[in-house]
């Protein structure tokens, strides 16, 4: 009697069974390989790492670059030739504070000149009006600065705050107005020097006019 065959389609007797199993295993391997190819993990770059990419760059205009164009590096010697408080007298403590603020802003400003240059300027407080109301202190201040050859800069500010902070508010207003004048004067001087011929002497001493 020959071998008994079952009616199921997934069973093959003899050598056909081995071939069928081998084919099934091969198909499973192909499917597994395809799934692995589809699942390829991507590298995630932290935000901090991306931010560090430009950390090593040099600034477009390094400090002293403009001064080097005129044959010297460093910062110029900027002198306050006159501080005019005739229109708005200040107590000695506030005058000292204003002088310190001007000296600080002058050092921070970009004058477009190097250490061999000397620049003089004048500064005047045109108005300092302080009005104290029951719940608010109102301050109005304006100032003017001069460079040689009639170059001028003006700054004006109106500010309010608590009456109990009178001294701090007045100083805050003076500092903002002074910064505005010095920044503009430095811009004017920088523009003037960019139009100067390179053969001009780097050291220039001017006597400002009121």
C-alpha cells in the first residue's frame, strides 16, 4: 500500500516537504531584510550642538579694525572739552555721576579711530524738568553735544516713575540722554573719518565750537 496523503495543502510528503520548508524560510529572510532596510535610525543633533556650529566664527568687524584703516589700533583718546550745566544746574553728586556716565559711554562708542587719534567734544544739558505729582514723578530732559566743525547731536527723553525713586529716576534719565548724544557724536565722527583720504594724518586735534 502506498503512502497515505492528507487533504491539507500545507503538507507535502517526501522531498517536496523539504523544498517547501526551505522556500518558506527564504521568503521570511527576504521580508525581514526589507523591514530592516526600511527602519534606518536617523541621527538627532541636539540644539546645543547646532548652536555651537557658528561659535568659532570671527566677527565681521573685529575690534580695532576701523582704527587699523587709519594706521593705528586700539581706541582714540576722547576728551570732554566742556560740560555746560548753565541751563540745568546739577548738584555736585549728580554732576559727578553725569561725568562718569559720559566717560563710560565714550569708551564703549565706536569712533572709527585708533589710539593715536585724539577727539574733543562738548556736552550741554539743555533742559532737566522734574515735576512731582501725588502718585508719579515726571522728568523731561534734553541735551546737545558738539564735535569740531559744527557737528552736533541732540537727545531728548520724557520719563515717569514713583516719587520715592526720585534720585534713581533722574540718574536713569541723565544716563539715557547722555548715551544718545555720545552714540550720535561717535557715528558722525566715524562717518567723517570714512571720507578722509588714507594719506591724512591719523592724529587730529580739534577745538570744538559751541
